[in-house]
């Protein structure tokens, strides 16, 4: 009951709080997410997906910063994950209990469900998809197949990660080639070759990327304050978000 009351108050613009929510994936699996809302329900909404073996805890620091920039957020536990920053991936645990598959590619349906759920209940304005590592690759594929569902996509360290899971070697690039929305890609400096072919396949005129002069970091954790070059990443991200908004 407390969560229901808290969520109702949050959505009415009375408070600003992180709230844990649950909703079904396409196959019925119960997914867990953290909702970070500002006092403005019409603000752009960002759906955040984590990297491999991690959880929604990847965004404990990032989501509040996005709130300060004027964005509402939902950090989702995908079924392929584990634990980070002391936050266990409850979707992964639920999938294991239900004996459902938890490979990277199995999480695509979770991304689909999360975007649809966000659009139905929370996103009154623009909806932005944000992925980290394997989820960024799935987010790019999703963006190409569902242009009408999103307004922009950010991908942190994407790559063709799915060949060993039965997908073509160009699975992500094939999807990215159909994107018509603004795209932003970034990664560690040495990872460019992993996603450059995907980037070149994107036809969107509003596409941009950022590579650090430093070694940088893999995935969205590049934005964590403990890394000395995180502000440069944030500068690039904020510039892109401003252009979308």
C-alpha cells in the first residue's frame, strides 16, 4: 500500500522520489524497475537499460542527475543480468525461478515491454531509450524496428554481441539501418571498432558519437563521478539530449 500511495503522490507532482515498480514482460515474466520522476509529468522520459551481469543499480547515480536536467526516468532490470552497486537484478531472479531463458537476446522482449509500459503510464512527452553494453545493442535494434515508439536512442558501448546466441553477425547493424530517430553512441576509446560498422549503417541525419581522449570506460558507468573523465562524457550526453528536447 505504501508503494501505491507513494507512486500516486509522485505522479501527481507532489513529491520527487525513487519508486520500485513491477510490470509484465511480453511473455508474462515480472520485471522490476526503479522510477525516478520529477515534478513535471510532461518532461521527456528516458528508459534506462543496464549492461551484462548487472542491474538497474547501474543508474543509481545517473538517473537523479537526469532528473536535475529535467528528464523523468525508469531504470529497468532486464532478465539477463546480475548485481551492481548492491542492487540485485530481480527480473533475472524471477526468470531463473520461472525457468525462463536469460541470454542477452532473451531480454529484447523486456525492452519492448518496458517501452510500451512507459509510454502507456508515464511518458506524456518524448520517450528516449538508453542502453549500456549488450542492452545498447538491443536498443539500437529495437529503435530500427519501432521508430514510431521512441524519439531518440543513446547507446553506450554497443556491438554485435549476439552471433553466439543464434543471431546474424550483422544483427544490430541490420536493425540500426532502419532507424529514423536521433542517435547518440559512445564508448571507451578502444571500443570504436566494435560499433563503427553499426554507426555507419544508421541512416539518420541526426546521429552523433563521442570518443574520449582518455581510455574511458565501457557502458554507462562512464558517467559515474568516480571516473575522472566522466564530465566529458556528460557534456556530450547533455548536448545530445538538449538537441532532442
